[in-house]
C-alpha cells in the first residue's frame, strides 16, 4: 500500500520518472548486449553475456509494472518490443547497435554500475513495492559487476584492447556522470523529503566514481574530463560537464543543446 | 590394440575415457561427429537470435535468449571435448571459412520471424534431440555421454517452448496462416536433416565404434513420430502420415525435392530429385551461411585485427 | 459453493509437487519457489518466486500452476502472484537436493 507520499505530486512525478528511467536503461542495455552474445570474442563470454541479458531484461520486466500501479496521470508505456514507444528514457549510448565488443564491455562497466549505484539508494525506499524488487535485483547484480570487471581486465591485457576501451570510456563516462543529475535537482529533493530515495545527486555521483574510477585507473585507462581524486576534500573532482546537452526528462545526452 | 579387439571391447559396454589406446580412425570418426554437433549448436545462436528480434513481447524475448544461452553452452561443451582430443578449437571456430562449418543445411536458410523461430524450436530442436538422445544412449565416448545429460534436459525446455508457442499462434487466424507457411518449408527441410536413406548409406564404422546407434531412416522415423502428431493436433497440414500396416510414417511428397531457398518453397511439381543433387545444394550452402557465421566470428576477429594493427 | 468443498493449503501444496521445473526433474515445491498458498472461496492464491528475475520459464511455470490447480475439486480460479523474495540453493528441499546431486547439478 502506497503511503502518504502519493499525495505529493512533485515526488510522484519524480518517482514515475525514476522508475521508467531505471527500467528503460535496463531494457535497452539488455537489448544491446544481446546483439553481442553470438559475436562475443569467446564462447564463455557469450554464454555469460546471454545470462546477463536475461537478467537485465528480467529486471525491466519487474520494474515496468510499477508504472501501472503509481497513481499519476502521465505514465510512459512499458516496453515489450523495442519500437513500442518513441520517447526513450535511456542513455544515448544504448540507442543503436554497438559496432564492436568493447562497447559492450564499457556499457557493462559504466552503465550497469550506474544503475546499480542508484538502486542501492533505493533499497530502503518508502515505496515498498520498489524496495522489494530492488533487493532482489541487487542480489543478481553482484555477478554482473564481477563479470564486467573481468571483461575490463581481460580487454586491457593488451595495449590495443586498452586503447579500444579508452575510446569508449571517453564517450560514455561523461554521459553517465550527467545521468545522476545536476546537484540539488528539484525532483530529487521531493523524493528525499518523502524517504523515497537515500542520498542526493552529488552523493550518488561520488559513490559511482568511487566504484568505477579505481578499476579504470588500475588497468591503465585515463579518466576523461580531468577527473581526479581531491585528496584534501576527499572527493572526485572534474572539469565542466556538458549540461547544455543534458535532457533532464529522459535523462540522456543529446547531440545538440537542449532547451530546458 | 587392433580394431577388432577394440570393437569387441566397445561391444561389451566399455566406455572410452580418453584418446589413449584408441585406433586413430576411432578418434577421427569421433571428432567428425563432435564437430557436426558443436557446429549445429553454435550456428543456432545467430540463427535464433536473428528471428528473436521479432519476439512479440519481453517475456518471449527473454525465453529466446535463455534458449540461445543454452545452445551456446552446448556448443561450448562439444568444442571443449574436441579441445581435449587435441583440436585447435579457437581456429576451428574463428578462422574457419563459413562454407566449412558442418551444421545442417537447414540453418543456412534464414529464420525471419517469431513464427519461424518457434517452429524451429519445435522441429530443429526435436531433430537435435532425437540425434543427441541416440548418441547419449549409444556413444562409447564416456565424457560425451556424461555431458549430454545436461544438454538433453535443456533441450526439453526448447521443445516445450516451441510447441507451446505453435499452439498459441495456431489459435490466431492470421498467425495460423503464417505458421502453416513456416511448417510447409521447414518440415521437409528437417526430414532432409537426417541425411541419406539407409539404402544409400550405411554407417558401419560409426555404429561399430558406438558413435551412433540408430540408422538415418530410423532417426527420421523417430522425429516424425513426435512431429506429425503435434502438427495434426494443432490442425496443421504436413506431407507425412502414419501407415498402420507398415507400422511406420510415410512421406507424402516427392522426397528428396528441389528447394528454392530464396523463396522458402519446395518445387514438388518437379518430382523427386536425387540425393546427389541434394548434396550439391548442401555443399553450395544456403543464403544465410556467410552472414550467420560472420556474426559468430566478428568480435574475435575485430580484437585480433586491433592487436595486429 | 461451500468452503468445505475446497482443498486445504496442504492439499494445494501436494498438487504443486506435480508441477516440475521445465529444465530440472524437480518440482517447484522442492525447488523452494512456492512462497505461500491461500484458499479463499473458490479461488486459490499462490505466491511464487523464481530462481532468477531473468528466468526464461516464468510464463510456462505460471501456466503449469494454473493448469494443475484447476484440476482440484472446487477450484474455479487460480491467482499466481510473483513475489520478489530472494532464492538460493539453500531453499531447495533435501529431496530436491538429492535428485540434483544424483544428476551432478549443484
């Protein structure tokens, strides 16, 4: 049973948006990764990728029905087939098929980990139906994380592989940093006030970087955007993010500036 | 050990556990059989994936990916057995010319829709099941026999998936026509899968060496015994029926026949053709051969090229 | 229809022992997927979890549960609810484990 927060329109709107963003990212990540099952560099990697695909899509499968139960007038349709809905609430990196395997490795390491970071801040949500699903999802994600780390390490065993991953990190990491939203985002404040989510935009981003940056540095991938650990303030610092191209409703990076 | 005492040992039910002490041609025959099986499982991955893009809903897509994962796992098992026999599996999978893959011709004909995919799950996976069950029951190679326990169990889910979806589609008037069209070209193509009739080919070596139990015609019968009643139950027409007097299934169309792969249709009006002509078509491979094998090799090849650059 | 015609939850569970996992020769009860059974009027309500959220067999298992329980006398409706409780090998019953061990799984 939803609690009092269902009366808070701002929180409800942000929650509907959050659910569809999480589900769409899982959905498209699963679809894109599925396109690399057959063509993975080894059979073992293909078999594991296929298992992850089913779980990502399974996570979307259990998140979408929440949209139907939330009492809000504008709820996006759940996706059954990829073209069901024109408006996508997923990062632009999963828009179309990836031309090469390192894209899949980058996506698993950077997108899946971002979603997981976000879910960790939802495991104690006052929206109980979401919290329950999140618990189960996080349980499965630990395997994805280990797999992604293994693929990153294996790709970076060679200079050529590392260069290919570097190119993708340069493209994808900025979008994922944007994905956590600008500091003090209004909808997020509403969610926080109702106990629907823990942490805030900046805390999520820091937590995310704390997880992905050390691995990248360890395998010799340079961090884009001048990202570095500020020892004095004990936080990650970076140069400007391209907020002008950030679509805050669909939470994705657009090719051209977005009118907000 | 000479061939005769080796064969005698196999007849007494002893399983071979490794390549040591085996006649050279036993190992070669085993390798050939394993490569056919491994290639068939592997090619089904891109073939099924292509058609899965047409899945009607998310759950259907997830099931298809589950099946694809199983098939890739089965391929992996068979290639691992080959590796243990000293085969360079990496080059076998990633360097081989698409035309040299040993999967049945049926997989070289592209599956284009969810309807064709579920018929493939019911027909092709049934053919695979019939063949693998025969190997499971009769193979003299212990490591393969043990691995097939898992393979056969997973294949039963694929059959169930295919038959369940065929029955769902059969209830929709529009899908029903599409289903019948798929059955029309895929039924005979699967009959062909079992190969030359016993009158033209004996498998003395394979049977002596315990790599095969039943003959091609017996296996074809077994496949029909499962598939013909399934189609009849769903009200789908197939060119075969059970003849109680002969106590076997009888094929009611010219067989083998000429196949127009581009249009997925049998030129039955031409009457039966010879198996030599069939073998010729098989050797020339079908329309999707290059595309499907290419998809299997692409990731490995890209990385290798990047390394060489 | 009187409630006395309806099966007890224990009888429902017994019937569910005949519903096998599509990929394993173990029933969904022995796999630990059944998380609750309630009988109300002519309706049986079953709470299920799956071995994974990405389980490819969810539709098939739900259908099999429906089909089997509708065979019980008095049952007119079957509601299958997917709960999202965690599942692990520890949820398999000793009988289920013995079967799986014999097959060399787990």
